[in-house]
């Protein structure tokens, strides 16, 4: 499988000269399976770039049946949706999956961005592709040669974490997670089971351990949490994800350097998730 | 009046190497009137860095007050609001103006901060907000400045703002075609809105070729110049760049327009641009 980062920034896009290295687009990633299936994960502004790339690949002229997996519906994970070019292609079919919210359906939450007050598109009907919406809970299923496993994670709204397995190798995309308070240890034990043995763990590391007390309850983890959970789960590589909008490229590199100091022998290799980077398993 | 541009990009934020000079943040402009009153024009992602600078002032202590004038509530003009730091500090007061939509203005802000989308509800944000629905023809004061709501030609409900203070006039027309939907002549209402403006900030989303293809609610820079000339505006700021417009393309556009400007000073607005708007500047 091939995994690509199209957006690595949390909360809100951060354009500007000081985010050129690690990126300013909000979360979006892409998985390509051996079987040729295309899966986009999350629809932050990074999805606008993913869409452009798909058009350039020729999908503006040919049909495509692909999948969009949403971890949750916070703005930074859906705000790119109305600007995703493939949704305007009449010979495209997109199956959209996400968690079930108690008050509104997944379709309603995405359609809520397209009402006249918010968008000149005015409704989902302006999108020409054939769309299907599927609310999912925890489970395991196949898309082509990929096995997908998802579990709920602790965040400030209902949120899923997806694990991708193919040919005995696994990658986990674990964003928007906070291990908080008395529940923290129990949550870590649960996530260890989900992350266990995956070669690659991509994990929310928005805050440093020193920053965290000011942001308790915001729904995000620390870099220290990431390292601890990746160590416990036996991951070979850890990518820090969901970068704080207040951290520029230099500040992110300091964050990584500080984390490196806490690294023990046999700990995972540490990386900052970078827009445009590709992981091949 | 002192003006600072914090976001100049239209439609959606565009981080990256090709947009960092003119900017990738969606619209937000800071205006300081003669008596020091703060006006904020639109709440695109540019409002987040503006918010950070305001913490050096009364806003940090909950003693701040500002007038937030929204041209409309399409995403690129409101998406920054939940990330505007001063709105979270108790005591800060915000007077929010926008044209009425199919739902009420307060309902729009409740939707912006609704739990599946954003973790802090409007009523939990700390600041106090009063909402004013306006329409073309309305006028009100913001400190020493007088603001009139003027026509723009765009899908759904929009207003431009004509702001006058100590004889200095700024016309803010960020999202408008140059003529009404079923007409071909330069709109007399727009000419009136921009008449004699010391600074006209105008929609420049389209290329000349795109503008020739028919009405879509936006203008080209060439059309913005025609408006500036007909209205005898002293100065034109190109604004609301299309997401795909690169810094180099904007350089060329500015250069080409300056060659044929005749009587109008033309600048392509860029993030960080700050100056005193003078009479007859």
C-alpha cells in the first residue's frame, strides 16, 4: 500500500512562508492499495490538492469508484469537501464512511456545508458524482486487497481511528485523540490493541508535554503520549500529526528534537508528518 | 483610517509555496478609524493571525470591542471565526453585521460552533456577541466611521460596505460581478457604491477569459479597474484571488493593469499590507 499526506495541519489551515516545509493544509491523506483502490481519509483543505492530483491523473476524463473515510466531522476534517474536484465528475462514484452522530446523520453534516448561507452550491445536488453515505461503528472490512479496522477514540466529538492492513503490514491513522484524566491509562491500553504491531503509526501530537496543561480537554495528545503509545504498541515508525497552527516549521522541528531526547533504544523512528510525503509498505 | 490586510484569498485557504507572497488566508481586513475604533471586514482564516495581534491590547484583558462586518456568510468569509482568540475572552464585545440569510445570523453562528463541527459552543466562547442583520440601504456608525450597506452582485444574499471617516472613503466589494445577473452594463449601483472612493477593494477572482464566459457572481481584475475608473476611485486594491492564482500570475496582472491604469493607483492586495488610507491618496 502507498500512503500519502495531503494535509497535516490541525484545526485551521495555515498558509504562509513559515509553513512551507511541513504544510498548512488541514487533514487529508490517501491510501492506494495493491488492488488499485483509492481511499481518501478526511476532507480538510488537503483534499483540494488530492482532487487536483486525481484530475491530473486523468480521472477528469474517466470514471472512478473510490472511498472517502472520515474520522469525524470537525471543520478541519470536512472543510475541503465542497472543493474536491472529483465530486463534480458525473461518472465518479464516492462511498463516504464516517461515525454516526447522535443528532444528525453523516449526510446531513456534510450537506450542512452546502446550504445557501454557506455555499453558492446551495445543496448536495450540485455535486454531480454519485455519492453514498455510510455510518459505521467499530469493525473490520475489506476494500480490495486492504483490510480496514476501525475503533472509536476519545475526542471532543465521536471519532474513529482507521487501521489499514495489506500483505501482513499495517499502518494506523490515529488523529484527534486525547488521553485525559483518570481514563487515560485505560484508553491507552485499548489503543495499544488497535495500534499493536503496525509498522507505521500516524498519531495526533499537537502539543508538547509542557504545553498540554493549558490545553487540557481540547481533544488532542502530546508528543510524549505518541512516543509512549508507539513504544507500547511496538510500532517501527511514528509520525507526529495534526500540527498546532501556532507552530511554524522551525517550531515543529524543535518539537521533534525535544521528543528525540526522550527516545529510548528500540523505540520507533520519529518523524513529523509532512505534506507531500509518501509512505510505502 | 489605517488598514491591514490579513487574508486576501477567495473560496478556500491555499497554503503553499505559490501563494505565500500575496497570501493564502481567506478574507479578513482590519480597519482602525480616526477615533481608534476597530472594524474587521469578514472573518476568513486571516482573522486568526489578526486575533493573535489583538492580544497585545485591551482584548487580552476582556476590555476589547470590535465591529465585525461580514459581506456574507459563505465559508471563506466566516470560517475563521471559531479560531478568533479574542472571542473567547470574557468581557470582549463584538457587534456582528451581515446580510440576512435563509436562517438567522445568530443561527449561522450557532451552526459554526455546533458540536459535531467545533468543540466550543457559541455561548461557551466567553465574548459577548450582538447580531445585526442588514440589507442594502442600511447605515450605521462604528465609532467615528459611518458605514453604508451597498449592492454587490453575487449568488445569494450579500452586501458591500462603504465606510466613511473624516472624509476618507473606503468601498469594500469583495464578492461581486461587475453587472447584475441578467444585465450586461456595468452596474450603476456598484458605481454609486464606489463613487469617489479613496480606496476601492474589489473582487478580482476571475481571469479576463473566465469573465467573458458569463455571470458567476465574481469579477476579473480588468473589470474591477473599469469600475474604479467609472466611479473615479483614487486607488484600487485587487482582492479575493482565485485559489489557483499564483503569486507570479498576480505580479503579471498588477504590472499589466498599471500600464493601462490612467488615474487610478492599482495594487494587488497582499497579506500583511498595512497603510494609512488618505483623502485623495
